[in-house]
């Protein structure tokens, strides 16, 4: 089966970037959430995007936002988006047909989306100026494109070099994220707002776990290809 990924230095570098992106974002989230102490940040209740609010505390989208290290979270999201795009184009060879092109397009949409979330905060000021549209479109773009990408990656796991288990896991994660997306949107638009942070993470975290599986799987596949295999030497028959 024809591979759709690059080997060599470019492929290895891209795999590392795909792995580092979500890990950096999680570290930024943990640091930012730990700094939010008045009141303590509640990951199941509070919006994820409120972690990126900077400046004085404010009530936005029905919740109080007080994130002293909001800039750290914003930087984590922007970095994640850039690493996802660059890493994908280093790994996937778009010259090899429609499959890698589709992955690259989905990764670009998701990467731009998460970068927009980090650039345009979900603040009252942005609501008043209309810039909140960039935040909203960015968030929904990464939620949809990121989960679809996980499914496409899993469906092409053999061509990418992923194990059967990783391929199935990627598909399941993408489906779980897409199923949770309408539940999250209904929770928001009906005004119920019950544990919005739980449903929001239910859409986002499958994407991030999928990228970790993809990056680490590619690193393992690259290592296996570069490891020389010992071949049995034919026995010499004495005359």
C-alpha cells in the first residue's frame, strides 16, 4: 500500500511537531488554570476559552472570567495551531494524491482555528467590536475539522504507518468528538449552560489526543524504518 507520508529528516521533524503541539497546549492550560484562584477554576463548569481572557475580571458568556495568566493560554493555542500546520505539511506528502491533501486541508483549518481562538479572546470588548466572530469561527472550525481529521487519519492509518490499534483509536476519538459537538452547541444555545466546560472538552480533547497518537505513532514508525534489520547469513557448505 502506497505511503502518504515523508521519510527522512522532514518526516521526523514533522512528527515531533505534531506531538509537541497538544502537549504544550495542555501544559499552558494547567499553568493558566492553576493561576485562576478567585474563585478557583472549575474545568467542568468554566469555559475553556475563558482561560485566555486577559485584563480585569469580567462576566462574559454567562460566567465570570478571571485569568491572571491568560496570555500564557493564548500563546499555547497560537503555538499549537502553528505547529499543527507546519508539522502536517512536513509529514504528509501532498504530491501523493487526494488523501494527504485532505489531511493537510483539515489540519490547516484546525490550526488556523485554534490560533484564532488564542488571538481573539472571548471577551466583552470583542463582542462589542464584532471581533468575537473570529473567536467563534475559529473555535467551531477546529472542533469540526480537527475531529474529521482524526477520522481521516485513522482511516488511512496503514498508509501513514500507524498501528491498527492507533488507527481505530483515532477514528473512535473523532467520532466521539463529532457526537459531542451538537450536544455542546445545544447546551450553549438553549441557555442551559450545564457543565459547559465538560462538553467543550468533550469536543476538543479527542482532537488533542488524536494528535498525540499521530505524532508518537509517526515517530515510532520512522524509528522502525531507520533501524537496520539483521538478515540471516547463508551457511557455508564445506567441500
